[in-house]
């Protein structure tokens, strides 16, 4: 059966091993972002495709009646694919979960330590030929509040526990009992934690979960870490409080608008550490992502072959 990986990145291609490729030997791999004509050629007659970041609306999906499965490389398939339309058309939409839990947790931990030690601030100053000695904060014994205890939040809790931090957590569906942390109400977490780290999916229930009222409850010496989604935080309120020194530091990998626009106010603040929505990007995570995606496609193709036999 025909199948295609429609938008492989150069980084992804560099990670693919012969062993992974052998799992779907007939897979056509297109490297880059396909134009409309190329996409139509790749998907015509295909029973299954791997999609990394290509928009697939209902009109597009209806053009390919042979399509039966789409493997989306990540968890946010609905941001790119009309999942409801796919279901109506009898097309499975598969997602790859857990591939970046440790990677993203390590990035959150790195942002937390960079903020506590003012690393980005000193780096910028030295490049301007300024020699500054800002006062750092020891994290050992400090309270870390983790909002969201899915795969990433749980990994961060384990990392921070080994680092000697006291950890409290809140999760919408409850905190797992086997994690080395104490479950507390959300507002108590916000009010009492030296570091608050966000690890929630974005939906209507979680949008601006840290609104102005909650942000104002943060300790004045608090560090806010966000590697989840920018819109979990009221960015305007966060900017106001950072300018006023009502929050010590924000360490952010995600933003309400990405890429962060030229001249954005966050870029002018010394008490902000910024990274470019890159928490997920390591060779190890990409290897796990592609391995999981190829496994899902192979399983679905084998199931289709069995059904036709």
C-alpha cells in the first residue's frame, strides 16, 4: 500500500536510522514543505501518511478517498488537522505521545536554574563589555510548584526531587500518588512556591489559568517557568508585574504570539529569560518521535492488509 511522509524536516531526516526506515520500507519521504501540487502527488492513492506540521482541512481530506490513517508527529494534531472531518471520512488520526517528556522537563529545569543564577542577564551584559555580579538564589530547599502532572510535569518533579527541592503540585484530574510531591490547591501553590512551572494543555478551561488575579498572588521573589503554551498566562498582566518587580523573574519558552515579534516588550526586560519554543528539540526526542510514528503507521498498514485478506 502506498504511504508517504509528506513534510520531513532536514533535522528529522538526519535522525532517521536504517532500522527505523526498515519498519515501513515502501514509505516515500519528502523533505521540506510540499507545495499544493507536490502534496497532491504524495497523497494521491496513499492509504497512510505521516504528517509533521502540514495543515489538513476537510476540503483537502476529501480529495483523497484512499486515505485511512494519518500519523501526526506530536500530540497537538487538532492544531493542524480537522480531526472531526477525518473521523467523518473514516480516517484515523494517530498521535505520538511521551516522546519529549524528559527532554521538555530538562528544558524547564534549565530555565529555572538559569533564572535563579541570572545566567542570561550576565551573558547579555558581558557581550556589552559590562561586568556585573547579580545576586543569585539557591534552589536547594526551595518550594517548586508544578501545575500539571502529566508526563512532562511528572518528569520535572522527579528531577527537582533529586535536586533537593520541596515540591507541591496541582493537576485538574488529581496528582498521582507515586510522585515525590504534595498535592495542594492551585491558589496555595501559586501563593507559596518560590518557582512555579506550567505543564498543562491549552484549552478553554486552561486559557489564562494564570490570570492577573493569580499572578498577583505570586511571591515577589518567585520565578515563573512556562514551557507549555503561552496563552496559559495573561501576558499583559505578566509584563506589568515584571516591570513593577512584583515577580522576580519569568523564564519562558512559549508565547501568545510566535515567533515573538520584533520590539516585543518581553525582550526589553532583564528579569526575563527567553527561548524559542525549543524545549522539545533534542536528537533523542526526535528519534523517539520518529520511531513511535513509524511504529504507528506500520501497525495501521498491517491491520489494513489483514482486513483486506
